[in-house]
C-alpha cells in the first residue's frame, strides 16, 4: 500500500478532528465506525445544499481520487457506507486512519472548491459545532 495522497494540511486536520469527534480510537474497528459516522454526518449536513445524490457523487469521486495512492478505497462506496466500514476494519490501524483521512480530506477539498469556503464552513459547523473554529473578522 502506498502513502496517503497529498492533501492540504487544513483538510487533513479537519478530517482527523471529525474522526476524533466521532470516537475514532487506536484500532481499525474504531476508525471504521467513526468513518461511517463521519460519512453519515457529511451526507446529512450537505444533502440540503447539494442533494443526497450530489453528496454521494462527491464522496465517490473523493474515494476514486484517493484510491490512486490507496487502492483499498477503490469502489469503497459500492453498497453504501457499510462497505467503507468493512474495508477499514480489515486494515491495520495506521492504514485505516490514513485511508479515512485521505478520503475525507479529499472530500473537504472538493466540496470547498465546489461550494466555497464559507458554505463548507457553515455546513461543517452545523454538523460538528466544535470542529470548525470561527474565522476572526478583525477588530471592531
């Protein structure tokens, strides 16, 4: 298995924080369970904006892009998020964590490109209030 795809540190950090917020531990099973929860929250939070098929398409595209360097993500959404959980549970904790961060970091990068930083931040803040820190607006 190759190294994790290169994603911007901001998106990797946000992906790690989302996984931690959903209870990812140090074992592959915990990372897998947290990844399914992150998937579900992203889908629920962004579906009103993009529609469920739009979110699914961006998640599938994110997996396709990340799979270039992490083949375990190939066709990971065939059959829905349950397949993601199954695949990650089969990995070492390090591989599961790298794959989850690559997948969700890539997704965050794509969604930000698609709808912009402001809308992405608002959607993430609605899903995980503590995940996204407010951007300072300057001094009054």
